[in-house]
C-alpha cells in the first residue's frame, strides 16, 4: 500500500531550487538514495523515508524549510481554531492529542501531523462542525 500520496513538500522544495526542480534524473537519484537503493519511484517510498528525504533537502536548502514551517504553522492554527469551535480544550495539549489520536480523526498526536495530514484533519473538523450545526 502506498504510504505517501501527496508529494507537495518534496516538489515545493525542488521547485525553488534553480535548475534542479525540473531535473527528472536528480529527483529519481534523490529517491534512490533516500530508500537505500530500493526504488527510484516516489510512489514506492515509505512515510519515514519521505520525511527523511524532505528533511535532508530542507537542510541543504534551509530557506525552503522556513517556507514549509510557515505553511504548517498556518494549517496548525486553522485546525486549533476548528478544534476550539468543536469544544476541545485547546489550552491543554493532552486534550488536543487525545482527540486527534482517535483513528477516526487523525490517528496520531497533533504535533506529528504534516501539512497534508493537517489539511485532511481540517476537512474532517469542518464536516464535524457542519453536522453539529444541523
């Protein structure tokens, strides 16, 4: 089963690197290195390998990390506001994490969610709010 379905973080880093962003060979080579020679395909990469690859690229190109962190911060803020509207005590991290750990919500603690997972969480929380209002 494909663990990573959204490669936005990877491509957003590469897009901002001159001459590398369009180089298919470089992309395949980076995936090959990140997977220890297992594959050249992003579709076959595990979540752990994908995160390690993106972390490596962000260290190599640090200004890209700042952009990712800013985007993630905005998504986290949005989710926290939605959680507050639902009735979760957003002043308590254990309360937030308990709510998010539910397999029906996010399946992991809030701090471990990446941008893609925060987008999915946001959609779920909006649906919950909509059902609550009806």
